[in-house]
């Protein structure tokens, strides 16, 4: 099993992968990325990730250096050569020096760490900026917020916007359940439209649950019957503790976890 990288036309061991220090992706965080995993050695929701990537590039006015079909073939080739059972895939496109750079790497899927299923509310406000809705290489805001995660020993840190509305975590989207209704912050707030978020919304509706996208504040979050988060590596993860409030992993969360694993 190998950790491999594709960098602008060449495949090499991940440890040997390099780009120019003049690349705006390195200098300014000028680029977009996607992270995803495989299930059964197949990239999960790859086309959805690629569509979001292209949308981000259009906003940044970066011309994609390859088509979706070409990128898909490159990923499949890396996975085949790596011989990984299950993989973590990272896809990066930067503005590049003379033309956009395309970087893809694969490595073993990280082992899921033991979770205490705890979240905390960040002391930092989620900014209302154009890049707040994009998965760009400019990740300093999330890294700054994530420092609260390390201090508190939590699994995730949730931000609110300047009006006090719950937005998202540093690496996840948040859902709450009240009276058997699933409620999620709308994409009109400064949040990333998560690929797994959209997948779980479709899954919940298919199972017959009512899903509502609307704003809510921390007070309503604390009044929820169930809370869970989603991202590409975790899928659906229950949350059981916020401050001193204990949440049970309820029937809706358990059903979504069960059904997600079957997708």
C-alpha cells in the first residue's frame, strides 16, 4: 500500500510531492480543495465533490486545468496504483504560477479516534465573507477556531454569526432534531454547503422525516432533542454534550447513521 500524489502531470510518492513557492495557493491560499473518502475502494460522492469544487473555482475565476472526466480518471489511477483498502483523497486546484496547478493525493483512511461526542461554542464569530461559503485553501479562520477544540477537549467547535445564529463547525455541518423535525442552518448563512450535508438531507427526506432549513440560535440548540454533525470522513456523528447539556443519541440520529452506512 502506497501514499501517492499527482502533481501537474506527474505521479510520485506523497512525501516527495512539491509545488513552486511562487504558487499563489502557497502564497495566498488562492485555490480550492475537496476532501473525501472511499467506501468499498470507490470515491464516495465524487461527482458531487467535483461540482462543488468547480463552483468554487468559478467564484475565484480560476480555470480548471482538467475536466471532471479527466480528474475522475486520475483519481481512479492513483487509487489503483496505491493498492489502498480504503483511502482518504485530497484534491487541490490553485491559480498556479503560469497556469492552474492540479494536485491530488491518496493516503490510508485515518482510523476513527475514540470520540467523546462533545461540542463547544466558539468565542470567534463566523465572518460574513465570500469565502465563507467556499472550500478554499484560505483556512486560517477554521484553524483559529479549532484551537478552542484542543483547549476544551471537544470533538468540534460550532460558530455563530454576528447575529448569534448557529452556522457550522470547523469541519462539519450541524443538525438538530426537535419534536421529530430535523432543523439545519440555511445556506443563506455563511456556511459551506456540505456534500454530506446535502446527502443526509436527501436521505432523511427519503426516510419520511420532515427537514426544515431555518435559522436558530444557541438557546434553541440547547433545547433540541437530538444533535448530530456530518462531514466526509465521519458521515453522521451524534453529539451528546454541549456545555453541561446532555443529549441522547435519539432514534432519528440512530436511523440516519444506520442508513448512511448502507449508501
